């Protein structure tokens, strides 16, 4: 490159020298000196020898003040007064000195004084290609609408080159492109002007900007150039409709999604720009329901939930979305968005009772239908699959029907109204969703009664204790029966079962209230005549057919103190209770004088007799055993004791209202011999008396024995007819020691009770609250139970 530059410089200097010589010859011919120099030569460079060329003696130049006349500015040229050579005084720039001229001449005046001579010298500054073409701006921006027609011209600024002539701008070149070409218009002195012409249509969407490079070349050798970058912005025309990025939009969203939930975001692009490419979104041709449920963001294209989505109402929606640009005449594009609603388990099963029998007979067979139910779940799939059952341990179950979602509540076992009459049935329906939802439905079923239960007495056997001498017509006992049925089936009537037995004669004096089971006696009972009897009571309901049951009733007559003691000995011939006893005077203390014998038809305390001395002539002589009635001497008799003593004996029972009788015993003291004689006489008479007493005793004992045997037989029969946990017997006390008495033994729990007469057993105790006529006896039989008075 440097070698090439040096060669160019040498050629330039040769050319300048040739031009200078030619100019001098031509100047002389015209009478004016003319020099030619190249611009930008160094200071001090000789232009020409003026003195020589004008024919002036160089030796006089200084003397005559040879000089170049110049203005106020620093002169471009100076002349040497010694040799007359014109040289360059400062840098010469042709473009600065000679603007916009094709020939650059500098006219100089040279002056000689004494005499004054003026010579004109012209110096032509020859152009050197020292400037490259340049454009007014490095970048040129053009805005061309894409709708501009081909052939349209766009004038560009011409490049400037200070050089002149051939060194000025000679041509323009445009970089390779498909849309533009360059035309150059020559405007003479204004130079050549480049014109950009549209050759083919522009498409902003294909290329929104074109960058061209315009080059200006001068005529120098080598030529110099200048460039300008042309930036062409293709202005948009709304010639493109929005285009969605997807061919089809489909999305799935859960039902019940909250308001504001983003369903999907659609996106459409417009190849235009600015308002023409600004896309907004809106609903297209959609119904009002879609507008209520969804909303679309005009700027982003986001479709959001605006209402309550319910899969059970609609499981999918077709939403027409319209994308529109903002051009003056907007383009619109429609796209359908499919929104599928995903079912979630948000609906609990619904239980509807379509048919219900409020009452069902307790004798209904298993499988009898009570109710028909419709069980539905609006959810789908697993969420809509329902499992149903009847809650609790009840004799009902749920069976599916032939029709879908229909179920029957049927009995699964035999019903018993008496066990349970009302069922509050709860049907539970549970779906298979996650989490599972459950519904309940409760309804009442009443079990109606049938007469399937006989009346039942409150006890298996009734034992009643009735005091003798009861008031005729008054209630003596009452019993009650229950029927587990209801209504007429539980309406009970009572009657006494009468047959030809011995007890039926007694029951003829009994009356029972058929409504309440109250039993009354039509006559009074006498314990001494009747001690116990048995009968049967029948309880019958009013059902159809009627059912009945019976119960055995045992009635025990309780004794009252209604019999006074009867003196059996002593008894006089006239029937009075008076007797005479003769004893030897020489008897010792403790001698049995006699024994007062008495009898009381009552039993227990009422028949328990106590003896006491009411009157006695000498208390120190005789003593009376209060329990046995034995009269014994307390001491031996003395001579001073009277020969006859009168004893008044009081015999009384232990009833609440005590009854009594008296007997008189006259004791005569005799000498031993008289006593033996008298004893012989009295033995015969006494034998008669003893025979009478024995007869009475035999009758009494036979009666008591008969009653005892009857009681034993009755109690054995009762024992056989009832459970082993009950025993009641009368035990006749037969130990009779001079005084007749009665005792009845009975049991209660682990204790044995006895209604006693005059003599008490060893180890017995009186029961509190028994009016002092009941003893508790040691019990050796563990199987007996209580018979209460």
C-alpha cells in the first residue's frame, strides 16, 4: 500500500511540473505571468522566478523594494528580494480559497519602486484529490409504508466532495437488496444527486427494517469514497388479522372453583405493529350463561371464573373468544375454547322417601316392605357411587329395587311389639368420593299389636293372709295381671275358676271384681273352723282370639284372740271351775298339790296361757308355775298353819286384748291316816273325773290332729304344684304338759317362725314387730321360705 502511494505521489509531481511549465509559456504569450501549483504543497516551496520571468535584473530587486502586495491577512505567497523567486508562504487549501469554482486562480500584484512598476502574477491552484466524498449525515432514516407502490422515488442527500473536477463525486453505489435500486441525477454544478427507488413491494411483517449502504465515489485515482447508512423503517399497515397460537384450546377445571380462578390463557398474535398489532380479547357469539360464569381479560386473554361452576348443571362449555386488533379498520379472529368441568365430590347423596308404611303388624313375615326410598347422588363416576344401609342393630335391612337408585326397607327378622314398638330407622347413604360425603334419613315405623301374649300375673302363686272375723263384703286380697299387648288385646277381665272340689265350696263365698282383680269375702272366716283354702283365678284378655292364664291363690286365715281360756280342771259337778284338794300335813316343800288345766281355742300368743295366783291365804305356803299351772308347796306345814287354804287361780291368754278365766282350788290339810283314806275315796271319784277329762282331751287331740293332717296334705300339694323355692307348713305342737296349747311353725328365708302356746322352745327368740306372738327358731332346713302373716 505504501509503495502504491509513493508511486502516485511521483506521478502527481510530474503532472504538476508539466502543468506549471505550460502555464508559464501561456502567460507570457498573454502578457501575464501565470503559475500553477498543487494545493497542499509545503511552505517554502518555490512557485516560480518572477524576476526572471519578467526580465528584471535580480540585483535591483532589493533596491527597488520588490514585493508582493497583499491584504491584511497573512499572504499566501512571498517573493525573495534577493533572487526574485516566488515561494509558498503558508498552506494552501484550494477548497478553502476557491469554493464552488472549477478553476482556482490567485491573482497577485508585484510592485517595483523607483520607478513604480506593477506586474500581475496569477497562480492557479490545482486540485489534489485530498478529500473523500462525505454525506451530510452518516445515517439516513426513512419511514416507508408497506403499502407504498413500487416505483416510488425517495431523493437522498448528495455526497459532498470539496475537491473539484474529476476529483469530485462521480458516482454512487447502493448495497445489494431486493426492494430498492439507485438512480443518479446530474444537476450540473450542484453535482450528482442519488435517488432511491422502490423496486418491489414492502412487507413489514416479513421485514420491518431494511438497512442499505450508499457509497459515493470521486474520480480520483485511486478514487475516494464516502458512505451513508440508510435505515428504512417499514411503516405498518393493518393488513394482518390476529392469529391464535393454537389451533384448538381445551382445558379442564374443577367445579366450585373460586371466583377469579384462571381457566386458561389464550394468545393471539398480529404481525402488524402499533395499534394495528395490539390485540384485545372479548367474548364472541356466546350465550348469557357463559357470560355469567366466565370472564375474559381484554389485555391478557386470561379466561377466569366469574360464577359458580357446577358439574351437575353442565359438564362442559364452548366459549367463543374473539381476538381483535386496534387498527382503524380492525381485523377480528374467532377461536373456540372448550372448557370441561371436572366433577368433584361436592354433592352428598339425596335420600327421598317415596313410599312409607307408618305401621307394620308385628306378625309380618321377614321381607315385608316398610318403605321405598330413592337414593341419588348428582356427582358422577366414583363420586356418584353410593353405598346405603340401615343404621344400628334393628330388624330391618335395605335391599335394592329393580329400578336404578330405588331401594326397599324390609324386615329381616320377626318383629315383637312387646319388645320394641317404635323404630326410628336411620338410613345412611355414603358415596365413594374422597372425602366421602354422607347423608341420613330418619323415619319412624310403628309396630302394631297382635294378640300374641297371654295375661301374666305379677306372681306365679299368690299367698294371702286374712284375719278371721273379717267384715263381710270387704276386700280381703287383690291380684293383678299384665298383658304385654296393647288396646283390646291388653284389656283384662278376671274371674274365679270354680269346680266341684272341696275348695269350691269356700270360693262360693268369694267375689272378684272382673276389672281390677279385687277379691272380697261375702262372709267372715273363723280360724278355728277354717285355717286355709286354695282357689284359682283366671285372667283373660279381650283379643281375638282371647288368651288367658290362671294363677293359684292360697288364703291363710290368721287367728284373732276371740276365744277365752277354758278351765278343764278343776271342774265341779255343777260345772264351775272349783275343786278341793286334800294333802297330808307332813308333805315336804315342793310337793305337787294339783295342776290347773286350761285350754284356749286360739293359737300363738292368743292361745298362750299364763297362770297366776290372784288370791291365797298364805303366800309362803303355795307356789304356782305360771306356765304349767302346777301348784306346789313352798315349805313344810307347821302346827300353826290353818287346815284349809283357798287359792284363786287366774288363767289368761296373751292376746292384744287379753281374755281370762279363773279357777278356785281349796287345799285341805289332813293327817296322814285321813289322807290315805280320803285318797281311796277320791281315787274312785277322780277316776271318773279323769275319764271325763281324758275323753275331752281325746276329742281335742283328734280335732287338732285332723286339722294338722289336713294342713300337711294341703301344704304338700302346694309344695308339689309350685317351685321348690317355696314351702309353708303348719306343724301342730303336740307336746302337751298338762295344758292344751297350739303352735304353728312357718318359714321366711333362713329363719323358722312359730306361733307358740304356753311353752317356749329353748333357743327361740321373739321377732320384733310381731306383737310378741312370733318366735324365731333355729333352722336346720335350708330349703324353706317365708310365709308371712
